[in-house]
């Protein structure tokens, strides 16, 4: 368990940096005075890199091994963060965010394939539970860090560089035999859409609303004079809501028709988003709604993935994983760009109504399909996943 613990610890530092990084960039837009439409383009560029990396990083890991891959992917992110600290032009930030997304997904794929290889079957569930707990706590700490540190200048970027560097040191100092990698089978994206259209739609919507919330929310709050500590508290509430909802909703989805569960989650998010738009923006009200909003938002993706797995052959799980990342990545690219454009014209309520509309359509679709079709389904277990839907998923398979 020694090397497994080191990997989990290192990636928790990465998630701490990443949670801080995402909110920091959104807040810095208010200081840099970029055009709102282009702000969305920069935020979406992260998910462009993330999606490219999800598809492309597997061959690199197979070629150079896990330790060197981990260092390489983290090093890419360090270089991009350092560039963003010294050059604040729009195009530099856009390209750098592509690099950050590519580097982060590489780290996460390397980590999960490593854990899956090294954890014994009887400890695998416990291992991944520890990994996800570390991930959620790190993301929460990242939001708390926002409330305690000035966002001006290069200092916050230096903190990100240090956290990634510490992760590299931990992993590079760990003795580990490289996991054996089995090449994954190809799965055309259209085949997945035909087999599980609701699951694919759910992944797209989950990526869209999650990326929009994390990209647009902090920027809007800063522009409206809300203090950094309060902003960090709101974002923390959403992350903790995601942590709290995962297990109960996961267990419920394993016992009931997952289409109905997905529909209920989507409509629950719709109600929470509308409530956030129409209710008074007192701190207590916003924090309460943020917990519920974050909870539903964070469970859209894993329930969609589990439903997709229910409808696919078991031996194609790895290929499916890479394709659901792609579906979520598509939504995550669309979300911040569309959200920033809407916010520039209709303020935050327009963004909330847009997200509510997307999840309402998904909820109605899920409910309709559940009612119309009572076909037997396979029981594919729900898996706890991070609040940002596209953050972590397996893209390569390892020997067990």
C-alpha cells in the first residue's frame, strides 16, 4: 500500500491546485477586463485540452511508463501556469489553458490506471474510495484557498506551480514496477450513441452545466462586488454538496431504474437553478441552494456513465470510458463559451435559466424513455466521481 498511498497523496496535491486554479482564472477575468465572449473561449479551452488528452494520452503512457508520464503531464501544467503568470494576453491564456487541460487529464488517467493495476482485488474498492475522498477534500481546500490569498499578480500561479512540483517529487521518489498495459478496443462514437443515447446526452449536459457553473459563477460574483472569502464559501458549498450526494444517490441508482434516477437528478438541478435565480441572494439562501445545486450537478455524470455501461457489452468498458469523456468534454467546451456570452447580455439569471433548460430537457427525455421502455437492464455499479464531470475517468486498461 506504500506506493498506492503516495500516488493518492500526490494526486490530491494536483486536485488541490486544480480546484484553486479553475476558480482563480474565473476571478482573474474580472481584473484583466477581457471581453466576456472571449472569457468563455478561454475557459472552454481547458476542456479542449482535456478532451484531446483523454483520447491521446494512453499511447504515451504505454510508451514511456507511468512515473515518467506523470512527471511529463504535471510538467506541462507547471509550464502553462508559469506562462499565465507572466503573460496575460487573451491568446496566451487560451493556449495555456489547453495545455493545462491536457496535462491534468494525463495525470488523472495515469493515476487511475496505476491504482487499478497495483491495488489487489480485495482492496480495490477501498483504494478508490480513499482516492475519491482525497480528491473531494483537495478540491474543497482549493476553494478555501481562494478566500485566503490575493488573486492579483503572479503569487497565486506560483502556488499552483509549487503544488504540482510537490506532486512530481512524491511520485518520482516512489519505487514502483510499471503496470502492464493492455491496448484498448476501438469503439466508434456513433455506436455508443445508438446503444445508449440517454447516457451520452446526460454526459454532454453534465459537462455543460458543471463547466458553466465553475467558469461563470465566480466571475459574476466578483464583478458584483462579492468578497473573495464569500465566493470561496459558495464554491466550497457546491463541492461539499457533490461529496454528500454521491453515495446516497449512487446506491439509489443501483436499486432503481437508472433512467428515472437520472431524470430526477436533472429536474432537481433545474429546480435548484431556478430557485437560485428567483430567491433573494442572501448568504444563507445562496449557500443552501449551492449545496443542493452542487449535489445534483455532481451526480449527473456518474449516473449517466453507469446507465451507458448498463447498455454496453462488459468487455468494452475501457473504450466506453474514453468515449463518455469525449461526450462530457464536448459539453464542457460548449458550456463556458455559451455561459459567458449569455451573462454578457442577460446577467447571471440568464445563465441559470439556460442551465435549467438543458437539464429540464434531459429530465423529460429520461422520464419519457423510462416510461416507454421497460426492457431489462444490466446492473452496472455506480462509481463516485469528482464534482467537475470531466475530471477523472479511465481511458486505458491495465492488467488486474
